[in-house]
């Protein structure tokens, strides 16, 4: 039998097509999906990009007859940042916001972890009722509690003080719930082994519950930071004195109709306010997603 | 070295009584094994001794001193858990030295005691590793080392080998036996594995339903069980139990008849009158095929099971069969495989037969 005869007998479907190997087919549906996704990306990123564009450009250049969609002047941007930090109280507001966030994080982690340790691992009278009350509080909107909380804070003489800003936000029901779910997974036998080794109740918390809950605590710290840095309503109500303005309040002043600031300066103030949470999110985005998932799914 | 006395100990969780009137005396330096099926109360009893669980009634005394209300860390006991319960964020060294650190021992003392324990358990090169970087056997040795460092009066082991593979279990059993020989400390070991119990124990405590069924040396319990539960639980494969009715009782013998055994007269001094039904117990190891044992037994019991299943294990074969009347029988041949027919003729030495009454209690002849 000749070689030519053998080739002629081969089934056509077994012969690979050269064209299909080089050019994979692209369906209209794939193109449509990608187009929608790109539109969503542009809508999400463009405001931030525009902010950067306006800040790092000469005033008016982005919206001039010859508009630019990219930053054109690093020095102009840096000069605006320098002016805002040096000639306004923005830097003090930064320190206030930083202190507010860090103190809130420390308090939420300390109180939340201690409470979660007890709820997750021990039985005590009234445990179920207390837990139910805390969880029900999650369903009460802030708008309902903000006025009574303000009145209480005022009565304590804590208006325009750091404790007035921080203390009402220390009991986080969400944080407690998240930590309880995590600490429930700590092995009981390990705690029993620690008891046999001589650990007191507090030492169980300090040497085991805390170190082994590090992931959950870091996640809660991140979520608490995101919440407090961007918190506008509570500082506005409880700290009207400019000496204790937070970044949110100062940016509000820049944004107000009476600020007499040009758009590029206002944008600079907003960019400086958005920068810490932006950097935070870029570094910790995986933990943030895990934290949101953990709070919803761990049982 | 310490003597442990468990006196009238009971424990209930709500209405469920998990331990009922337990009385045990554990001599100093003894290796005692609590063995029984899951849920029999052996782990609960161990936890009560450790102080991790409170008893409902009774007393526990260590060297004569009542330890009922004493904190677990101050009782002079150390426990090795089934899941090792190592601290995952600490190194092996820190795990073993943690109790001393809590007691504010000087660092030099901690280092010395940990090094001693590590030397006994061959852990010197693993001390800087965390539990996540250790194998199952290594983790178990670190857990044992953590207990040794505390220099307890009593070691408590709660099924420590359950999570290990079969080969490692055999190896660890040998190591535990050597450790006991070296330290000579009282050890209480809980397991559901009767092979582990038989090989490790100086004294075995067989438990079921929260009650001590029998207490004694392993071979005593194997050869002379007190009741059907102990006879069936200890020994693998399980003892065969065949029902029979008592036909005739004489001063030196008793005649029984059952669907599986037929009519059988057994030498028995002073068989108790009024016993209507008995269970005949024979271990599979005491029954062989007729060809292999013919002529070797004077007073023998012949049985005719129909083969249902052959367990060929390489060195022995266990043959499972059904007797007339539907009762199951297991017998052993010393051949690695079986190639005969389905109808078997089995032979057992009547002297190896044990009798149990209707309540499951052992009927023993008077000596």
C-alpha cells in the first residue's frame, strides 16, 4: 500500500485545521461582556483619576480648550499640597483623624476581643440574652440612636473632646459578632491543656485567644479604620470646635459654597483625605475581602 | 509516684448518668488502662481525675489527700490529649516549657527541664520547630514532653495514639512502655482499642455504660472474663456466643442443648440450680477445622457451620459461618488461605468453653 493511499483514507475530522489553531473564535457575547466590564472600570476609576489629574496640573488646564486627561505638572500638584498643609489647619485635622482612628481601633479590639472570648468559649448566666440584645442592636439604624448618644455625650461634658469622638464607637456589635465566630473555632482541648499548665483566665485570653485570633483582629482593625476615617456625621455633631476638626470636617469646609477656594485646591483637599484609605485598601484588600466574607459565612 | 483512690464516684449531665459508683484503687507506679466502647465514660472519668470536669458524687484521693475541689494545675497531674493540643503559635521548646514559664521558673531551670524531657523523647533537634512543621508522631512526643516537664505524680493519656497510622501506633506503644519503665510514674491511659489496652496495661479497667465491668491484669481478663460484655469486647475477633437451654444438672456436669451446638455435656462442678438458659462462649482461636485438630482433643465439641465469608490474612484465616438455627460462628485456621468447600466441620476443646447466665454474668465452677 502506498503512503499517498494511506493519507487519503484518514477521516477529515482527525486532520487539525491550521487556521483554527492560530485564530481562536471570539463571540459577540465575549466582546459585549468585556465592553460592559471596561465601562464599569472606567466609571469606578475615573473620579479618582480625574482628582489626580486636576491636582497635578496647572489650574484650569484639565478643562481648558485643549483639555488633558493625564497629569501635566507634578510641581504644581506638590505646591498645592504644600500650601494646604502649611497654610491651613489640614495637618492638625490629619492628626486628629489619625488619633481618632487609632484610639477607636485599639478600643474596639480590646473590648471586642475580651467580650468575644467570654461569649465564644464560656458559659455564664444571661449569656444568650446579652448576645441577643447585642445582635438586635445591629438592626437599629444610626439615625435612631445618634441624638440620644449626642445628649449623653454632652451631659458627660465630652463635647469637643477626643473621648467624645472615640468612646461612643468602641462597642462594635459587628466586631463582636465577627470575633465570636472566629474564636468559636479555637480548639477547646488547647485551652484545657493551658488550664492544666496553670494558665489563669486572663492568661488564657492573653496567651491563646489573642495570638490565635490575629487574623480576625487585623481584619477588624482594617474595617474599623475604614469606618472611622470616613466618618463625617458623628465628628460634625460632637466636635463643632475647629480645634478638633477631623479630615472629613475640614474637607467639608473646602467643599462648601463659601470656601472661596478654586476647584484645584478643593480637589487637592479631597485627594489628601482619600489617600490613606486608598493606600490602606491597596495593601490590605485581600484581608478586607476575607473579613467581609468571614463575618457573613463563618458558622 | 502516687496512689490514686477513686471512691464512689458518679457523674451526671442533667438526667443522664454517665458514671455510676466507680470504685478503683490505682497503685503507685502502675500503668492502668481504661478501655471500653465510645460513650462508656472512660474519658469522663479521666477528665474528673484531671479536674477538667467536676464529679457529681464521690471522692478522688491522691496519696491520701482529697483533690476534689483542687484546681487542675495544682493536682499534680499532667494530661496528654488525643489531638495533642499543642500551642500552634509557640515552638516545641515553648510548648514544653510553658507551664514553667507561667510558674515564673528561672529561664535556666526551664531550659534544663525541657532539655531533659527532649533527651528522653529524642526531640533535641526539633525544639525550634512549631507544631505545624512536625509530623504526627513528633507532635505526640512534644505533647508527652510537655507533660514530663511538669513532673506530675500521675500521667493521664486520653487516647493519644488515635490520630496516628497503624505502624506509628505500634512504634509509639513501645515508646510509651519504655517511658513508663524509665519514669516509673503512675500512668492512666484511656483507649477504645483493646489491643492497645492488652499490650500496655499492668492493670485493665473495662468499662461499659458508666460502670466498671471488670478490673484486673490483661490476661486474667482475657482468660477469665466476668461477664459477656467483657468476654466479647476483649479479644479479636469477638468471642462466639451460642444459645443453649439447660437440660440436666448433675453434681459434676451439666447438659445443655441448643440449635447450633446440639446436645452437649460439660464437666462443671456445682452448676447453679434454676438456670434455664445459658450462653456458651468460645473464642475463635479455640475452634479449628476438623482435619487440623482431629485426635488432639479428648472432650470436644463438634459444630457444622456453613461458610459465608473467609477472612484471609496471610498467616491465619478466620472463617465466618452460619450454624443451624441461624447463629453466627467464627473459627480460625492457621493456613493463610482457605480453598475448601462451604460445609465446614469445626472442632473445639470443651475445656475452653465459658458459660454465661441469662443476665450475661459468668457462671464459674467451684474449685
